[in-house]
């Protein structure tokens, strides 16, 4: 016969945790050693603890984590250094004053029942060891730099910067011109994080000017035959699912309006939201003990693990015409600029398509001339879109159509004189007079160019 311990009230873990921290030198990372010492201090070491009915997770570890978050709120633990549990002078003073009475009053027998342990069941110590490991790794170590680059032409340095920033426990924003492959690199890095067991997955979303904290944090939503119920936003959903969050075009959102309390979490602090779950408990966001993130329904708390990251992308062409990122927001991120490849590298891509038989020499020359005269540099991603379109279309119309589809939208915000000059230089490559007239019509309508601005009529 063995003993099983039912769930102990969470507040009972506070003093034993402070006592264990003192015995371990005052500050320690979450480890099996810390858990074992807390279990020994409370008297249930080697006993079978209550587990979650479906996941098998030992529930007292979550309870201990919640107790730690409360101690940090009370100023009795220091949460300024992420991943380190450290007792403060206030915590030491409380321990000196209250430990004796706690030892006399706390009675583990109130929570103990007898049970039979099956020979095939794993022991609690094995579960604890697994939960400490969490089956995730502490360092982001992609399979290779090329796995993040993919087909994007980029130097090694920005990739090394991305890896370093992630491993330095910072969130990340990729900046650069349109078509440099920022989003692709963010996705490839996230794929590598999943493959190498750094995180469970990722969610890709695009910021908009309409975003509020309802979209990111969440808010009350009506449910069928129920009162208003709190529904998590995209950020809390990513935390609860232990997934990275990729926010494309992050500067399209008004940061102050849409991120709110998230700024506090990104700075390493904990926050209580102005919302309640359907049991009436206030919803909190706290930092987790270990690597992974999750939602604890009993305490209505979203726990942010050490491996959780936000990766944003920002188009530098329109950064001044959209919402600017505040300093308070930016200092919580590391920035990596993704440059356009050189003209020589872009020409290599074009020549490679000619050698493969997917592009004729005449079309290759037209694309190279386009690269040399376009008022905004065409990145590798846009070039590959053009080449893929021309491969699929296999028609004399393909160059004209691919320009309208992929290049023309990049002219947004340019001066009228610049657009007109480009047309004068590129007109002959668009084909006959009819195609030239169509291009001029598109430019006139899209960019509100007055008829008198054109230097000649087609």
C-alpha cells in the first residue's frame, strides 16, 4: 500500500518554497533539486501526488509555480532575472517570523489517502524529471543556417543575429524593404524551433490599424445561452498553446492601443488583467518556472515560458506613414535588418532559370533591365515571384502581367515625377502601344497621376 496526496491549497507552498530557497543559497534555477527539497520540506517526498486526469502532469508543480508568482507580487521573491528564483529580504523576514507557526499548524495528514500503485505506472520522480526537462531544449540550435535562409538570398550575419537574439531571451523584429524575405525567414526560423524541440509550434498573423487589446490580449464575448465570457486574444492563445507568435507588418498596429498590458509582460513583470474567467477569478499573466508556456485553468493564469517569443516583421518603406513603434515597445525587442541581395546575386537567379530552360534569354534581359531602372529595389522574393509567374504562364504576355501583379504595387508613395520617369525608360519592354497604354492607365488610376504629367501620349 502506498500513500496518495490530494491537492494541497496553493498558499501552503509559500513558506516551504522560501525555506527551500534559503537552504539552496537564496537563488536557484528551477530544477529537480528545488522540487525535491520543497517536497521534503512539506513531508510528501516519495508519496504519490495528485495528477491531471488527461495529461498526467503532477498538479503540485503548477501549484508551486503559482505560489512563486504570488510571492513575487508580494515582494518576497525577486522576479527581475528571468528563470531565476530568488528570495528577497522581505521574504527572509517573513520566513523568520512565520516558519515556526507554519510547522506547527500544517498537517499533511489532512491530504493523505491510501492507494494501490500499479506495477506499470511510472513513479512521481520520473514524472518530475520529465517535467523539469519538459522535452524542450534551452538553446535555439537550428539544423543549419541554410534551413533558415531557405531560398532567400541573404548573408550569414543576419541569421547569426536572429539566433543570438532568440537565445538571449529577447523578442525579435525583422526590418527591411518589401520582398527581402522577412516573413519567410521568420517562418523558417519558427519551423526550426519546432523541429529542434525549442517550442511546440507557431501562429502567423498580420497586424492591422484596427487592432486593440481585444485582438491581442482578449475580452468578453457573448456565448450561446451564457453571459459574457472572456475569450483570449491572439497573444494569449499563442501562450496557452506554447507557440511562437509571428506578427507580420507589426508597425501597422497602434502599439499603445493594441498591446497594453503585454508591454509589462515583455519587460519580465507579471500582470493581473481587468478580466475574470467564468468562475469569477481574475485572469493573470505570469512567468513560468521552465521552458514551456501554458494556461492553468484553476488559477486563471497564463504562464509564459522561457522559450516563448514574438517575431515581428516591419516594412521600412512605409514605417513613417504608419504607426511608429514607441521606445518602450522597441526596447523589448532585438532588431535585425534584412538587406536586399546585390544586383550580381539577383542576376545569378535569373541566369539559373535560363540555364534550367525555364526562361528565355529575351525575357531574362527584360527582367535585368527592370532591376536596373526600377525606382525601388526589387528584392529576391519579388523576383522569384516574377520568375515563377513567367514559368507558369509561358506567354509573351507574362512579363507585362507579372509586372502589374508584383512590381507595380511597390511604387506606392513614390513621387509622380519618379513614376513617370520610370515609365519613359521601361515602356518599350512592355510590348506594343496597347500594352504601354494599359500600363499608363494603371499607373494613372493607382497613383492619381494627372494626364498632363505624362511627357507623351501612347
